[in-house]
C-alpha cells in the first residue's frame, strides 16, 4: 500500500521550537504539510522556525495546564495529525524527589500528552480519521536510577499509546517513537559520550532520524497502530 501524502495536512507539533521538535517541523514542512508550531517559552526560536517554514502559524501554551491545552486546540482548529513532543527532563536521586519534582515532569511528559491527544481526537473522530504520534524515550524502556520520575513518565506514554490506539480505532492511529541518544548542544558531555560508546551504530542519532519515524507513522496505513519504534542505533538491544 502506498504511503499517504502529507501535502496540505494540518499537523500540530508540541514543543516544536527547538531540538527534536524543530527537526520534525522542518521535515513535515518539506513534505508539504501545513505545520502548526507549539512552543512554551522559546518564542524567538519558534518565530525563526515559523519564518523558515513559510510563516507557519505558531502558538504559545503552558501544556501543564489543561485549560491552556483547551485554549490551544480552540486556536488551532481541526487537525489531521498531532505530534506530542513537548517534554521535561531532570536528574534527581529518587530519595530526593519531591511532589513538585514529580508533578513538574509528569504534568508535561504524560498528563499533557493525554489531554492534547484527547483534544485532537475529538475533532478527528468527528471527521472519521486522524493520526497521533507520541514521542516517548528509551528512558521509558530502560531503568535509569537517577531519572526514575522521568522514566515513569515515558513508560506511561508508551503504554498510554497502546490504550488510546485501542480506544480510537479504526478512525485514528496512535503510535509512539522512542529516541535514544540524540544530543544537540550538550553532545560532548560525559554521560552522552558514554551512551554513544555503548551504541552499536557507533554514533549519536539525529533529529532527522527521529523525524523519519514520525513521518512514517503520519503517512502509513492506519492499520499500523499501537506500535513503538525505537530510534536508538541499537542501544537497547543488550
């Protein structure tokens, strides 16, 4: 079955101004999609990305608040696709994690993914079709001692993806992409260099390679749903 064209498709990417989100937006624009850029605090970066994508519309919202999510989706209007990408990442000894630390991560990494998907799905169900891609992480698969709160949020994304795929089939496909070591400005830090050295591919991954997987799920048959693609150069094979 041929891949579906993304030309003219309205696709919202959350946390889109920088890093992996920026790579996804750029690729979708190249594919002819009508991309919509969400950002939290990175206004200057979002505006620059908008200009690079033929003045694609950009929207600011605090995704840790459901009222802000509802406002965001009221402003964007109906969507053909949603890429849940916005996330937070902190390193804390599990004995020292506070309620505020836990909520800081989960309010964006998991709660926001659910409520963004819910808002998008309502319109998609009304039209009878749509696609949702959730960016998770290999942290949702592996156990990282000083990132237990983060790992829990990303494991939640992976399992939630499967539950929503069942809930919204056959109209909406819901899939997940789990990046491995995809560094940007922090590429030369010791923890990341250690991950690179453990990666069978012998190198870091790139945002473009994550975008490849996202584009696949946004354009493949909706018969492919509830799936997880790991983009990690084989890091989790051990």
